[in-house]
């Protein structure tokens, strides 16, 4: 894939994040590429987890079993310290 130049105006938070990555030894270009790839991976993971949760919530029997188990654990667990 051909390289592409992207311009962005950084706010204080994103500038600080870029400095952190650059201070770890990356060039600005490497830092931006790494951050974009990590952000994509996090989004894909979040979407996959959300889809799996939605799929599991459709199984009413499984949800009822899990809720019953949760109630059992609440009954036998020690009170949370104040």
C-alpha cells in the first residue's frame, strides 16, 4: 500500500500522548501509526465483545441460570467491608 500523509491539529491531550510515545523512542510517524492500529484493535475487540454479549442475552434460559447463580453467590458471600 502506498504511504499517505495525514495532517492533524493536536489538542493538549493528544499532544501529550504523542510526546509520551515519542519519548519512548518512536518517531512521530511511528507513534501515530502505532496509535491508530491500537485504536482500531481496541474498537474491533469492543465490537466483538458487544456482539457476543448481545448474542448471549438472547438465550433467556442461560440468562436465567446465570442470574440464579449470581443470587446464590450473593447469599453465601461475605459482606463487603465498609
